[in-house]
C-alpha cells in the first residue's frame, strides 16, 4: 500500500492524531486496506473523524 492509495483527507486527519497514526502504522496491509476503503466511503468530516477516533482507540495488542 502506498500513500497514493490513501484519500487526502484521511492522510491529513491521520497525521493530526499521533495515536491513530501509530496504530495505523502497526496494521498489516489487509487491515490498512480495510481502513482506507472505509475512509473512501466517508461522506462527511464527522464520518472521517470517527474513523480516526476508532483507529486511535484500537487495542495495540490486536
């Protein structure tokens, strides 16, 4: 997966949340693809914010 596959708004939102960025970096490629696909489906800022919050609050042991 490369940065070009990532929606711009998702990349910016992720960069603004260090915890979410760290969790995203620790995901395997399949998990990242699922999250990016969810971000592509987001139609509002609130939906994107929720995706970022969900990533930030993931259990790092998963």
